[in-house]
C-alpha cells in the first residue's frame, strides 16, 4: 500500500481533540480507498483545490435517493478515490442501536467500501463514505436483506429524524420516536423517489430544547409543547433554595418573558405569558414539569442559505395532539406538499415559497386558520385575509365617500 | 390505454425534453396526464414501473433530481444490457 507524506494533515492531529485524520489513517492501514483518501486530502490542502465532482447518475435500481455520486478528477493519481460515492442508510429513530447492529453495518461497509463512516450526517442518516459504482447494488442487497434501507437524497423527503424522545428524556411532550417511525413508513415513496422541487426535511424534537435543532434546519419542525400551567412542586423549590440555588438570578432573572416571581418562599408563574422555552424546567428538574396536556407545535420553513438567505421555521400549528396513527399530521403534510409542489420553482424550499407567495396563501391552501401564535416577529401582521368581496365593498364605500364628501372613519 | 402504450407515450415525452429541460417527476405526470387525458396516478404507476426496470432512471445534479433516459453505461452497470 502506498505511503503518503502528509505534513499538512498531521497538523490536524495535534492537540487534545479527537482527529478525523487519525481515524482516516487508521482505516487507511487496511483499506486502499481510505489510504488514497488520505493522500488525496493532503493534495487538496497543498494545492488548495477541491478535486471532487458531485452528483450524476449513480444509485440503485428503482431508487432516486440514498446514494450521492462523488468522483475525483485526479483518479489516475489516486485510483482508490476515482469513484468515492456516499451511501446514506436510514438511521433508527433517536439513533438507538445494539452493538450487533453497528457491527453489521461496519462489516458490510468494510467489505464493499472505504470503511469510513460519519455517524451521523446532518440530516441524521448513517453516512458511509466512499465506494465505487459497481459495489452499489451488492451493498444495497446486503443491507436490505438485513432490514436496513437507504435514506433520502436529492429532491425527495430526506430521512426524517428526531431526538431521543421518551426513550431517554423526561421532557418529551410526545413520542418523537414513534412519530418519526410512522412518518418514515408512511412516506416511503417520497423518501426513495425524488418527486419534489427540492429537498424536504422533517425533524421532531420532544420539547423546546430542540436537541435536533429542528427550528433552524428542518422544513417541518415538530416541537413538543404543552397546554396549561407548568406543574410546580413547591417543596422541591424549597429544596433547591436550601441546596444553594439562587432562584431569582438563575431562574426568575433568566425567564425571557419575565413571567416568574419568587419571594423566597413560593415560586409563581404567570402561565399566560410563559413562552415554554424550557429554561426553568431544565434547571429545576425536580420542582417543575411541563403542563399535563401535551402535544407539539408545528413550524415550517427553516433552511440554510442557497436560493435566498437562511430562514428559521415559522409557527403554523400552535398546538396539535400527536397520537397514533397521526392521521391529522399526515394529512397536513400532504396538503403542505401539494401547495409547495404547485408553487415552487426548481431548488426552492418551502420556506422560500412562503416568503414569496405569502403566509396567507399558504394557510388558505392547507386549511389552517390564522392565529396569534403564528406571528413571525413583533409588529408584523402577515394575515390580511381580504376576499374579493371585501375589496369590492371597500371600493364601493370609497366611491360613495368621494361622491357625497362625507368620510366615515 | 394499454400500459405499454402509455409507457411509450411517457418515454416519448421524456425523449422530447432530452437536452432541453431536466424533467422532475411531477413535470412528467402533469405533462402526460394532460396530453392523454389520464389520471396522474395512472401515469405515475406506469412511470415507476419503467424506472424499476431501468427504462427510465433518476438523475441528480445541482442539488435537484430529475428523470431521464438511461445511458448505456448505466444499463450496463445495472446488468440490464451486456
């Protein structure tokens, strides 16, 4: 196996942190593709040129997603990376694996690919880095025969992902794992066969802590919340104070809407003004719990900058109960896709289309009434629902006022 | 309309756009269903069957996916021709 001199990459192994270079070199000791990837990366750094071509027609028969074609233009010099396709495997909800499952993934990948993985990609998939075109069908056959499937890529529904939810977290306001499993099963067609104008990401977070960062990067963010009052155990509040917590500065003073007060005895919350940010609940885990009626807020439209700048998600449904079989949620998603599909140009995400067409037409199309919680930012009201009839009436009044000279205010 | 006849129409539709426009799945569904007076679902099933056997294929470029007529190289890779 060729030994590459890598002075620039070696710099990235210094310091107390884990280094991807170290891991690549380890893989390179037993795999030619990984070894050539190390040499290739050193050359990229040295020449300050990226030699990768991305895209093309690689994939498995019948699927339009799950494989991202990558080729090097200096494949003659580094034959191990001449083809270096990425394979995305659909991860289990909440990233729960047995060690047996992880070994299975790695054993197959060692057999056909570079052995390099990324656990996990930003979409959530298990990312297998580097294989050649001829190996794609065998890889798919081996993984699918063991119950794995490819994830999404291209203009399709990207692999839905979620936080660990009730599997490990007491703050989950709904079963994120079950929702994502159900949506993944329901939308297999949309996941494997690209039919949209561009990508669509669904991410489910059990609470506003938003451990999957859904608000900033999912076209549809499903964020757990509750109705009613935060449940307070005043005896535990006293324990926190007795154990040295400065409740006024650490909790009350940090409340973004200043809806809490503490007089040294009792903690009070003006729940009508609570924005459910989770700060107090996460700090006083024994004393505070979300309200008893739990569900989720659905936000739409976040994305990274490509066609227009980056966007954060926007509240569309302030509260929805999420219980199996999630019929209401599934119907809503289909309506959203229909509207997006009718209005989007190629490579336009739904957030961009809402920016252009307006939240009003979006809400009308998906059959959701405007509500105060949908406000995007203070002092901006996007919900002017004037019908043709309203406009005709207004014009008639205006004409009448001009004619008579009597103005009604 | 017979399935094979519909699939020929779909193929002709995609072939006509070759080199001019990258067709999304929906473009094909809309175009063929309007031209032939068929339900989109019927066109979709016929098109999917074509993709499953390699008569059409998904392609990807610039972040977006499209449906195209496969190249000989693709068919050879998939073992559909020798």
